C-alpha cells in the first residue's frame, strides 16, 4: 500500500467530500474504475460537474454503499464486464489488423 493511501485510510476524521482517488481508496477500487462506476450510474458525484472537472463524492453516501454487499457485488461485476468488453475489442481489432496485413502481403507476393 502506498504511503498516501495508508495515511488517508488511517485518518481519525475523514473529510466530508472525497475526490476520485480518495473515493477509490475508501471503496477498495482502482482509481481508473471510478469513472466507469460513475458512467454506469453506480456512483453519483456531488453537484453537476462537467465531464472535464474534478469530481467529488459525499462520504455519507460512500459509507452506505461501502457496507452494502449487493452494491459492492454489482459494482465489481460492472468493472469486470467493462474491462472484459474493452479487452475483447482490443484483441479482436488486433487480430483483424494482423490478418489484413497478412492478406496484403500475400496479395502483393502473388501479384
């Protein structure tokens, strides 16, 4: 565990609003998972932030979902499905482009 994370998790009084990194630490997710949870509607930032602004989350809401096993399971499934889909797209695209390069090579050799 990195020093910043450990220091944050051991605070006697946690701030009332947490940024994305602190939210990830508090809930036990990776920082890059938080935008996925927001986009899927499983986490709601405070206010109405623009897509390019810093997002903050209410500690009271996070405390509730942190103790909700059903929410944690749903969030975990959502993250796994997101990365499964994203990685499947990469590998499909890789095979297609490799195959098309091979076909171009065969076509130019036989021509």
